[in-house]
C-alpha cells in the first residue's frame, strides 16, 4: 500500500527516508536493504543510500 512521507526542507537522503518510513530501523540497515531488495526511485533501480530525493520523487521497495 503506498505511503506518502512529508519531509522538512527540499531534499532527504534515501537512507533517511527509508528510516522515516519505518522500512529500516537504522541508517546502517539501508545498505543491506539496498543490496538485498529491489529499491527504485522514480522507476529506476537505486543502490545508493545517499541518493538525494526531492519532493515528488517516488520510492518503491520490493
């Protein structure tokens, strides 16, 4: 089920967003998740936890 996450400021890093959304427990868990599961940003596979996201970007896990 899609979840919309509001962020403060203009950008957020992918690892921070995954933690904020409750997908991971800590920032260090992001690397393992990105290596083991398909994470996409705007329909394209992403493996960088530091990827800058902007308002309107769509992130999918799984």
